[in-house]
């Protein structure tokens, strides 16, 4: 057991180093490449008494750096959210996007973009995340409500997947309708944003997502042992003293908050929550104490690399990051489905 813990700690250290390397590459390369000297000068310009930053240095400080940092926290939130959902349902093909959380959050955000001014809703730094959380809660609750069996009140994984697909289609259609009735700038923003983008990153969004991701991950770690017990089975977990119903609502609440807030600022980014926990589980086992921390690090690393590809593939233009993650995630998802051999 001690050797296994040491191995996992060493693996987490490797993931942490990989995250730092991905962050360094993300802040250096893009539509404009910044040298190490450029980065150093930009950072030292923040120190009182140093010269004011130049135009390129402001681009780095106000655009590139917050985007890279936001990407880390968003990737971490999606990775942790995927781990929580897979542990909760004891199935490796579940992720936040498949049970409606992401599409609902996207709908809540789009509704605020289009109707916020018409309804005279007071805009603040928390208004958009709150709208996204409400949308995520509504959509996730709708999926579970419709997927419940009439006999025992439980939701099978097959019903959850099918219902999630239907609810996702419903909310994406609603987003399409909002795009249709929106003014041109709003419609263009919603269309691009629905594919996932980090181009609107700023330090306010970084501060909000960092808070929800950090607090949510710490809370998730607190319930990691109970999730380990739940993986054995609901009855067995109850015998071990776990309040299963309470645990389900806590985990779902954590998942909705961290994923919905991230989605509010970046749009829908699919399959990160599916791929990351599955990779870690194959490599180092299913202990959720390890998976939660590892998913935060690996999710941050993979999303940073995906964002780097999105910025370099067509530079100076950029691809929506959701296209990159979907291109990788869809084949993996299909292979998991074939391996599990579900019969409908």
C-alpha cells in the first residue's frame, strides 16, 4: 500500500510538471510568439518603478496570460467533473456533457446574453455564472427526472445516456433559436461560443473560475472515500455508513457548479471529462483520492495543449477549441461504447 501511494505521488508530480510545461508553451506560442525575454519584461513591468508595458507586453498581460491560466482551471474543472460523474454512476462513459450539464449551462448563458438587456437584469461579475448554474441545474435535473424508471425510481446508464442526448439536443436547439432572434454581434458570439472558445478570457473570469474550481475540487476530495465505497455498490456503501442519497446530491451539486461556471466563460467543451479520468484509471487504478487530483492536473494539461493546437493550426486565426477536443474525444467515446457492448 505504501509503495502504491509513493508511485501515485510520483505520477502526480510528473503530471504537475507536465502542466507547467503546457502552461509555458501556451503563454509563449500563438498568433504572436513571445520570447522568454518578452515574458520577463512584461512581468517586471508590473513592479512599481519599472517602465510602463509596451503594446506587445500588454497583449501578453491582458490577453495571452489570462487565457492560458483560465485554460488550466477550465481543464481542471472538466476533468474533476468527469471523475465525479463516472464515480457516481460507476461507469467510464459518463461525463458532464452527456447528462445535460454543459448544454444547460450554455443555454442559461445564451439566454442572459440575448434577453438580459431586454429584461433589465443587472449585470455584475457573477450574473453570467449564476445564469449558467441555473441552466445547468435545470438541464441535469430534467435528465434525471426523465430517465427514472417507473418501477424502482432509479435511472439506468442506458436511459441516462439516451435522455441526455435528447435533452442536449433540446437545449442546443433553444440556443439556436436565441441565435436566430439575436442581433448580429450577439448571434455571432453565441455561435462561436457554443463551439467552445477561450478568446474572451480576462482576469475577472480567471478569478471566478479559479474560485469555483479550487473550492469544488477540495470538496470533492473530502468525499473521495465515500465515492470509493459507492463504487462497490449502493447497498454496500450504505452498510459502510455512507448516506448514498445525500452523497449523490452533493456530488451532483459540485459537478454542476464547477462545470457550469467554466462553461459560462468558455462555451461548450466536450469530451475532456470523458477522456481524462479514463486515461488515469487505466494507468493507476480507480482510487478517487488519486483520480480527483490527477484529473485536475491532466485535464488542465490536455486542454492547454488543445488550446495551443486551436491557436496554431490556422494562425493568425484560431479554431474553436471544442472542435479539437471533439476530434479526439469522439473516437475514444465510440471505442468505449464498443468495448462495453451495450445492448439497447
